[in-house]
C-alpha cells in the first residue's frame, strides 16, 4: 500500500472546496485509456466510490499535522450498503435484515461528533465491528459487535478523536452478512456555503441535518402572473379564465357545521381553511410533542418543541422493563441536545409521561444517568 500524504485543495473538485485539506495516496497515477488523467488517489469522492484528485487541483503539504486530542470537522455520510463477505455474487438479503441510509445519523455539535445507527435486530450474537481508515487501509478499531452496543441494537461512534480523512465502518454477522457505512471527515469549517449542484449529502450536512442520504427537497413551483393576480401552479384553484384568489384576501365564513374561505370577490376557495392543520401547526410551535419511529427491536423518539428537536434512541427491554430509552448524560446534555441543562429534568419528565400515555398505559418510569426504563 502506498504511503499517504496531505494535500490542500486549490480548486473545487468532487465535494472538496478550496482550502480543504485531504489525505491522499502518495502515488501519482499515470494517464491511460481507462484512467484519462493523472493525480492522487482518494477512496471516496463523496458518494462512496473511489476517484482521482488531479494534480492541478491539489497542493501537497510536506509538514506533518500535529496530533490532537479532538478534531472538530464535520462528518458527511457518503454510502450505506449491505453485502455478503464470503460470496460477492449473492444478491439476496441476509435474514438479519439491512441497514438503510435513512437509519444512519451524524450528530454534529461543537463539542460532540457522533455517528449513530441501529443494527437491524438484536445484535448480542453478531460478528465483528471494524473501523478502518479507507485511505491508508489501517484498522483503527476491531472488536466484537457486542462490545460496541448501547443496549441491544444501537452502535454509537464518537468521531471526535479521528482526524480529517476517509473512513469505513463494517459490522457483520456470523453468516457473512455485513453492513458497511462510509463517511468523510472534513477539515474544520468544511463543507461550507451551499454551492451549485451540491450533492444531497453535502447539502444536508451544511444545514447541520443528521440524516445525509435523503433526496433533496423539491423546489416550489415559480409563481405565474395571470393578469388576475398571482397564481402558483398546483397551489391555488383557477376561476374561469385563469382567475386565482389575490394574495392575502381570504376571510372566514363560518357556519355551525361548515368552515369556508372566500376572497373579497366572493369566490369560495376549493381547499378552504384546514382547521386541523392549523391547530397542529400552532400546537407544534408552542407545545412539545413526540414522534415515534421503529426499526426492528428499536428506533427513535423525536421530542419537538418549536425549533428544538431532540432524538432519543429506544429499544424493547426485558423482565419488568417494557422499553429502554437512551438519554445524554448530564455532562453531555447541552452539547447533544442544544438545550440548557436547566431544562433537562423538565424535558425528560415530559418524555416519560407522554411515552406512557401514548405507548404504555399503566406503566411507571425510572430515570438513570444515561437511560430511562419504562416499567410494568
């Protein structure tokens, strides 16, 4: 394996912006029929596939980077895949199930950089967890999956000690079915400022969103001037020859059993006023609420309150414990939730009581340093 060096990016290439420092293979590849340009090899161009950084896009750095205890650059998820290690030709899914891109989160706070995912089922008897530097191929960590579990399915990796570079996580099962997660850790300050045609994972990371491999949100259709006011295609109903209700002209006409909206020209809108939607929006702005997801024996609970959104992992318990909720310890609370420590008890009390109301009537709860047990 060729030695690696650090290069400073001098022009935008792949997902790397000028000024970003990346680890590359020292070997300069020669041009050939299959490789039209020479440059430095990198294992991940931003979508999990290898590629080349051309010579004119990078400037080698001869100095060695000083070792640090923590590296605060953003991690960006680039690929999630599932495969058989012993037979690449097998295409069927393992009986254990697959990890999907939407199930992998990157939690990025100023003092906390975590990559979190759930094994598709209870994983005490799973195989090996391996974290590798994808550029140098050096194994950073290798141990049984059970030693990396938080609970029965969740694996949480603190990426703060790892310098900027390319990384691969593999977690397997005894039968050879393996889950692979690839990510790039950027130099602190990158990626920054959305750029033209930025891939979805970069776009989500810049916005500090936790799930990176979702499609980009669709742009709303452009308004059209119809001569009778502005019409947004698919949003406002036409009246006659292109008529649309003028903006900000709706008023409510109430009947005991009916709720209708008309504009000042007397036309009733087809969609009317969605009172239930309005109530939900108001409630979500001023009152906390919970949303639940499940994937196998565990999942996530999202606490939402205005602009606050906190994710708690959960999994089914055993014995008297119906469910176990995973919570940040006191010393990590502010970094991982973005809320003051003074609100921790209040939020956790609401979480416990609402979970019992929604999912486990008649149960009680007990709060520990980093978990909550919902008890029969």
